[in-house]
């Protein structure tokens, strides 16, 4: 018997059969017409109207408000139609829709049983070439030329400023609760990597509930600063998603024993229209 309840998020109704054959629970987001058999984020107590800005977190909110008691006592995981958990690293491998079912995660291995949460492989900010930083963040580098030469200054805070608006991360951190405000600020100023994609696996629904009880009140407070109407460009329209992406790395490592696992990229839309 498998030991994980995996929710797979998709925007396409045609993906249901494939997701179910993986043994995953299909979750439909967006405005397409999803038939019976999909879990949705637009029933009960929901914020589905914010999906354009919150991304997959409208479904996380739905779980928090409507489904926590129905979650199993197994591991709880989240993946997407183009991002899947795999034990082995398949970067740069030639994959197709036929091989994907044999490599994606079906159960948590025994050597992960001593941890409480699983995050994706680290994304190192300095993997990008210096010229890309210069092209994207010319104004930031003019203000602080040391960023060109001192890699340690290129931390999570720098990367967020570069991609999602200067000082927007600090504006958001100022709205965090006292338990996390100083620690998260220290984290984004000291770390040169984070765990991307907003994907995680949690061993306990109680731990998941605590995460939701922290992240959603914070994001709601952030709406008073950033709003929705004046957000332009993908990096700012999805600012709530990107705030959560940085925060999830910090929060689970602070509150749980974590291990990492590979996230393999394969967009099933390439073969399932």
C-alpha cells in the first residue's frame, strides 16, 4: 500500500486519465471546464478568483479551509503537470510520456522516513552568469557595484529584487508575524540558494496546517501593500506565489527535519493536448 497522497495540479482537463494512472489525485486550476473526478479550488471557502496572482496557492488555501480533516495520515505531496518528484536525477535526460510513469515518485522510500518534510533540489542564485545579472538588474548593480564581484552579496534578497521588484521582499517581510519576521529577514540575506517550484512533501497534516496558518494570513496582509490592479509583468503579477516560494524553503527548514529530492521537468502538454 502506497504511503503518500500526491496531488497533481494541472490546467488541462485532458490530463485527468494520465494523472490518475500515476496514482495521483488530479487537481484542476483555472477556468477550463473540468469534469467529475477533478479536485477544484472554487468550492466551499475559497480564493479561486485570485488564482492569476496566487497560482497553486489557491488550491492550498482550499485544502486549508475545506479538506484538512479529510487528508490521510500518510505523507502529503504536491506536484504539477510539468514538474514531478523523482528519486533519481533526470536532468538533461530524454524523457517521454511512456517513460514518465516508471520514474515518478509512487511512495516515500525508507531512507526518507527519518525526516518530516521534503523539499526540491536547491536552486543556486549564482548559477546564472554575471552578464545576466547585469542585463536584468543594471540599476541595482549601479547602486551597489560590489554585486558584480562579490558572489556572497547575491543572496535571496538580491535575486528577489532582481526578478520581482526592488525592496518588495523587505516590504513583505515587515508584515510577517513576530515569530518569523527577523528569522526570515536573516535567511534571505544569508542564503545563496532556495528550494524552488513551490513543491513540497509533508509527513504530517498537523505540520501542513501550521504552515498554512502562517503563510495565508501573511499573504493576505501583503495584498494591502501590493494589491492586484497595478501589478504588471509575470514577475509582479505572481508576486504572492514568489513570496511563498522563498518562504516555504525557510519555514519547513525552521520547523521540521528536512531532506531534499529531485524535481524532474517534463511538460505532459507536449504529448497530451
